[in-house]
């Protein structure tokens, strides 16, 4: 979800003011190269059951240029390494591959949500927007949030709504896949006995099981849900028709 920190605009302003000139030129060179190859941005870096993931989508997700600019503030040598060396280029390629795998997983989830008819209502989306406004002092109303998105995030309210809707749908998919897990009393007791040192009060005394039972139960539930979700996602990958085009990275 969107990071709406009050200091974000200031941080990015400082990045552009303080960045070393040599790194600016290097980043500009890369940007120019990308512009010249703009017509290639529609090339597919992968297909997932026939659905394409393009170079443009990958570039938008990796955000290499902003990363380099950010690193250049405090880690100039590392930023230069990434931009000027073959090893740095290889590192960024591996990073793109990693992000591509995330995009593939996301596309698989989108396809499953479409297949099963998982949706998020306008009311649910509005609730999330209301929470953003309520939990951030700089937003007095929807209009001030919209202005922030436009001026600081290069986003529209429609972009935010779409992002929230997808996030809610994925939460529902995950709940559908892994929400029905249970934890036995035996598992709770065994976990407590093995991790007593983690449940001490301020005086250093181990809390009785009854005081931490709910906490342990939720911890074990979370672990089980993560495992079920991971196994499900791996199975979906194995069953899918996924083709990667590394030459287009």
C-alpha cells in the first residue's frame, strides 16, 4: 500500500539537491537510453498463461533510477558501483529477475481472483481511503489526499482506488486459501514449553500459559497460514504456463 509519510516530499527533494553531479549524469544517460528504446517497452519479459508482462511494467516496479538517486546520498560508492561496473549491472539484472518473479506471482493471483469472482466493493475501498485520511494529520479530507497524490506521488485518486481494490482482493484470496487453519491445545502447550524465555514479565518471571495462550495461538496460526499460502502459490506456479524472456530484461 501507499506510504504517506509527511517527510517523503522533503526527503526526495533533498535527494535531487544533494546528489553528486557525476551520478546525475550517469542516471540521465541511462534514462536517455531508455527513452531511445521506448518502442521496446512493450516487449514481453514474460507470459503467464498467455498474459504478457512487459518491460514497461517491470521498469515501473523495479524503480531502479529512484533507487540509484536515493543511494547516492549516503552510499555514493555503492551507487557508482551499480551504475558503472559490470558487476553492478549483473546485480541489477538479478534484482529485475527477482521483481519479475513477484510480478508473475501477482499475475497468477489476479487470474485466480478473476476465475473465482473475488471482488472488492466501492464501500470497502472507501473505508480504506477514510482510514488513510483519519490516520494522517496532513489530510483534512479526500481533496487534500488527492492533491498530495498528484503533487508528490504522481498518482491520481483513480490510481489509488485501483491499488486499494487489488490489495483488498488479494487479502480475500489469501483468506480463502489459508484462512481455515486450526491450532490444537497440544501445539500451543508444546510451543510454550519450547519458548518460555520469550514470555517473561518485567521482573523476569515466565508468564503462565493462560496469559499468553491467545498470543501463541495467533502466532502458530500465522505460521500455518503462511505455509498453506506458500504451498498453494507454488502449486499454482507449477500448473501454470509461464514463459520468461531473459533477453528482454
